[in-house]
């Protein structure tokens, strides 16, 4: 599977015979998910869009959309589910949409008030629960960066923790290539099975 977050997915069935015309398929992303222009140049990761596969083969698209770029907010987190892979039909998850003020209200109590009020990035859908999304909160003007886990359906902040780059970990071997680094951008890897 190859994904362009502003066009669609290209799938290849490696088990199909060479004479089978359905071996290669293109599935466009939902048109409503393509409201905004490409933020980054080709070759750089888009930190505000992610396609994830959950348990049971559910394919979800998450987009963090702003009205103007590069404004950090207001933003809206929107998700879509691929409901028919054969027809390429997506449905918007109306119960899994959240705006900036809704997200910021989730961490208003004193224990969570240290979380930065910034547009989340690098969304990753939980492999186990398709309603749960993990985000990176990166305030470029202060440390530390945070990871938060949000149940989008129940509007709950499930967890928050300081994000530690692999090279910051204790015992990190300096000669080893860094797995979690992509041309000037830290990112959270997700599995696509």
C-alpha cells in the first residue's frame, strides 16, 4: 500500500495472479478530507494527516484541519473510515470530530494544565480501539513535547506523557541509526498491516 495524503491509496494484491486485473487498485481519499492544500513539500511527512489500520482491518484517515496555514488554531480534528474497500467508499465519523476548544477543555484541571495549547500533530489511531487517537503536542518555543491519548467518541483524555526522542533515552547507542527521525521532523511511527 502506498498513500498520498492529498490524493489516495494505491493498493497491490501480491497474492493475485499476474493475469488478474484487480491486482493493482487506486482508492481516492474522501473529497471532504481534501479541503486544505499540501502543507509540506513532497518527500517530507505531513504531520497533520495519517492513515491507520486498526484491529479487525478498519482503515481510518485522521486530518487535523486549520482555517489558515500556519495558524496553530482554530483547528478541527476529523476522521473518516473506509467502509467499503472494493467500492472505495469512505464515511465521515461524525461522532469522532473535535475542535480546538474541545481538546483544550479536556486538560483544564490542575494536573494536566502543563499541556501546551497547540495544534496536535502526528495522529496515530490505536491498533485496538478505533475511537482512540494518540497525538504529539509540540510547542516549538518551550520543552518538553507531550504525547496525549484521546478517546474521540467519549471526549476523554486517557493519558498524557512527556515525549522522549529515541536519542534522548538512557543507554541510547550513538552509532545506531535513529528509527524515529525523518528529515528535520520527529514522528511517531504507526503500523499498517
